[in-house]
């Protein structure tokens, strides 16, 4: 089970605040079990990870969700599986909003545009 999630029982001594199913893990600076706040979790965990791999700029939860959906589709997963993983109510949201077609022809067209805009050295890394 992921860190910060647990099945609760009446005899759990760690459970200082039973209101939160998804609680923060106690640390040296915070000894309580507060709820996870998506913005704080993003700033503390995801943003530093994205920056460490060279992804900077305005990236948020939905950017990552769209990327996940598109990559799943590009890897050949069926739309129903992607819908369920993204927890959408129906497959049309997943198909119309969260996935993009990734074909070799689209990739080739994008590479041509990148080569027009970027210096030769940077464009070689892309294509």
C-alpha cells in the first residue's frame, strides 16, 4: 500500500486524526497526520522531480494526466483501460480530451517545424 495510506482499525496507535484517509507522513518538521493537499504534494514531490529531469515551466496535474493518457494510447492500450486508469465516467472524455494521436507522420511533421525554428545542434537531438 502506498505511503500515507492505510486501512484503519480501532487499535491503530498511529491514528492521531481518523478524519483523513490520505494523510501526510509525520516528519521532523510536522508530527501530525494532516490531509494531503494536492498543491503542496505537487510542489514538494513532483515539481522537483520534473525539474531534475529537465522539465521546467508551467506543468500541472492535468499536463501530467494528458501526457499519461497520450503515452498509454501510443503504447497500444485500449481506450477503455485508459479511461478506467484516469477514472473518467465515460470513454469519450478520455478519447476526445485526454489522448492525442501519435503517428509517425505527425512526428515527422513536428520534427520539420522544430528544425526550422531551432538551431541545427538542438534540432539534431529532436529527430
